[in-house]
DNA sequence: CACTACCTATCTACTAGTAGGTAGTACGGC
DNA sequence: GCCGTACTACCTACTAGTAGATAGGTAGTG
C-alpha cells in the first residue's frame, strides 16, 4: 500500500500525542480557541516542534479529523460485525457517543460543524466525510433491521439514518452544559426506542 | 418596568447594530473566531467605539445571548397563543429553526454550546437559560397535545421536550455543512411526526 | 455642566509561522 | 569496525500581525 521511501530513522510518538492534545482541546474548547502554545506547553515541548510535525494549524486540523474518522470507523465496524439485532447495534452506537460525553467532550465533528464557516476547505471536506460514513453505516444497520422486522421506520433508511445521527449529535451538544450524561442517555433512548418494532420495545 | 435614570441624551442604534453583527459572526464562524476589529470594520466605526458599548468581549457575548433569548421567547409566545393543535405548534417551532438555517446560520446557542468550555461563566449561564426556556415551552405544548390526544408520547413531557430540542439543534448542525435546508426539514419532520397520534399522522 | 457617542493613539500579550541550529540514528561504502 | 551522508526530532530566537483593552480627547445635546 505505502512504499517505504528510505527507512524510518526514528520512531516518535510525539506526533500522536500532539493529535491527542489537539483533539481534546477541540472537543472541549473549540478549534479557534486553542493555539500551538497550548499544545506545546501540555506536551512540555516547544511550539516549533509542533510545527515540525504539522506545518500549519489547517494541516493539524485536517490530520486530526482524519485520524478521528478512521478510529470511529473501526468502532463502527466492530459493532457491525457483532451478532446482535439491529436495534442493539443502534444502542451500542449511541453508547459510543455517551462515552465521549462522560469525559465532558463533544463529538469532534459536532464542534467543528459549529465552527464550520471559519474552517479551511480541507477540514470542511473531512467533516462531511465523517458524517457521510456515519450515515452510510447507520442506513445499512437500519435496512438490516427493517428486513429482520426488528425495526419499523417511517421513511427511507437514509433519512432515518440522518435523523438518528443528528439527534445524537444534538443530544450531546445540549447535554454538556448541564454536565449530565443522563440527559443524553434519556434522549438517545427515546430516539432509538422509537425505531423498535412495536411489541419488541423496551 | 425600567426606570429612566436621567434621560437618554442621544439615541444611537449602534449598540444594536454591534449585537446584530456579533450575532451573525457567532452563528456562522463561532465566538472565538471573530474580533472587535471585525465588528468595527463591518459597521465602519473604530474598535474603541465597540468597547464604548461593550467594555469586554465577555459582556458583549452575554448581552448578545440575552437579546437572542428574549426575541426567541417572544416568537415562542406567539406560536403558543395561536389557535392550532399542539403538533402544528411543534411544526411551527421547527420552522423557526429552518428559517435561521436557510441563512446559513446555526442557532446561536448551539454554536456556543459547542464552544462551551471556553466561555466565561456569565455566558454559560445565559446559554443554559436559553435551553431551559425552550424545554419548558416545549414540555407545555407536548402536555397540551397529550391531553387533547393529538400527541402520543413514550415518556415524560420534559424528556420528550429535551429530545425534541436537541434533535432539532443537531439537525441544524449536521445539515449546514451540506448547505441543504431540506436535510434539516426531513429530519425535523421525522422527529415531529413520530409524536403525532397514529391515525392523525401526515 | 453632565452626559453620550465616537474618535486617535497606544499598550501588552499573544498569534501562526520561519530561519537556522544541534543531537542522535540508520545505512552504504570501505 | 568506522565514517560520511541523509534523515528525524527537537531546539533557540525571531518575525509580522492581531488580540482585547485603555487613556484621553472632541463634538454635540438637553
């Protein structure tokens, strides 16, 4: 897949730690709030070292979303392969969000969608890609549940997928100011339970 | 209501125009992106004149949310007094959001909830107040519909109100990167139609 | 005279980004 | 085994520009 040009002279985990710090800062404060100095001081390195790994803030932002999107896709893949019914998969999907919120963070792409107009085009494209992948995965699970008759929908799978994704993103957004993950859990349960075929509902 | 202390020596609409500009900038770019210079240049005045009306950015932010919250409450009051059934009131409520989105803006408090951790305490308090008022109004309308049997809910009115509010906020958030108000309308219709008593659904 | 509205000029702190340097390491040639 | 080359990682020191905020002034008005 990727040709090794020369060889890796040294392996540093600093690059990943920069992305970790940036991710946490965006999820809690927003992309336009933090600076290279914040990341540098958190990692006890110099600003120039952060620039060594990510020349510009735009490139740091793009790489951060790409990594987040990949790791999220891996989690979706794991849920997708589990031998449980579609409604349970959706509940586990919601649980993925709840875990993030419990750390007082929001979905990375929810924060970035709020600041969307201020972001460089490459970051905007990565954000749409994240939402597209989630909608596609959700639509597949919903269609699977519709065929197994464990899920009853009132519209096309893609429309229901979009409704579900945006409802969960919104539930995180509104729950955080109250520092109360139960708020999210209650809203998520209401939305997911609305899809369960009557007679099988919790 | 408000005691006139001395008298208004001169009446300027600059203060309101500053709030208009700030509101638009937050809704499209976020609170941490814009500066006093952006507002000054947009109004063709000087930065110091903006500081004359709002000494600090924190105070500007607080006043901006308070005004937004008041004008939103007035709109809710108008919908609440209309002689239409509860489900129609909820549809009109969703329409309120759709109008904002069509201008490529987000709900002011949705953007600020995304940047929540970076905001001064007085702004944080105003944001929670906005959500509280919306939830309270929605719960009242939902309870009204439940009693008239035009709405069927699967939980307490306040939980359904929270679900509805956060679903609509999320639907705006996710729709904007696609510049497509139809995405919002479809998600909103799905959520609202899920509350209509079966047999009366659209 | 007190007040509002707005101005010029300036401050300090911080922003993203750059120039150019040092230390350490993997590898090919000898 | 040792040495030069190329590379990564990180550093100090700096730039130009912008952030929010302040001091102190002018013009107009009741």
